[in-house]
C-alpha cells in the first residue's frame, strides 16, 4: 500500500529490507527504553539475531534497572510529576518536600558491606599460611558482609528512593 514493494513482491523475500526494519525497530526500542528505564531495551539482540553476549547484556541491563528503580529513580519520578502537573506546588509551605535529611547509615552501610564482601573474596583467593587462618578470615569478613546486608535488608524501605511528591489526586 505504501509503495515499498513492487507488485508481486513478498516481504518474506526481502532480506535487506527485513534487516533494516528490524535494526530500526531495535534502535527505536533502545531510545524509548533509555528515556523510560535508564538502560537500553531488553532483547533487542533477539530482534536482530540472538547471541550469548546479548543474553549477558540483558542480565546486566536488568540489574542496572533494578538498582535505578529502587535506589535512584525517586527524584526522576518527582521531576516527571512536577513537569506533567501531577503535583502542584504549595506556595504557602516554605519547606520543600524534596529535601529529606538522610542518616549516616545510607552511605556507611553499603560501603561497609562492599568492603567486607571484597575482603572475604580476597581472603578466599589469597589463602593464608594455614587453612585455619584462612577460614578465620573468611568467616570474619563473611559474617561482617552478611551482618551489614541483614541490617540493610531489615531497614530496606529506608534505603529505597521513593518519589516524595504527593499526587494531585491524593491531595484533593
């Protein structure tokens, strides 16, 4: 109907067109996903041609999306809500709802957990003189990393970067 193909030609026979169309489709998906989720689209290599590297990148993008969604997208959602008019600014209220004082644990605990886990792995890779010495180090650093992880998990809702602006409908 659009005149892309001549009369009698079939789309299934046009390998070059199919490749161009699939690449344009995947590129568009990547652009939309980067705006919405902060990473490229998942399974774009499936649209082009599925590879092992694409499978690894899908896993990586999923991890990045999980992190961004839980720990760094609250401010972005607040900006979208403000821009779209889903939140109305109260000119009488002097305090900004966006400014929330964070406690020391929000920076210290993740750093302690990463350092303790890294030390546990290092102790496993660089064994000591005896197996008991290595075991002691691994148990110490493993317990430290597991303990900080448990504290973070217990206080999980405090670590999530949730949007801070109230929806206009909820205010009415």
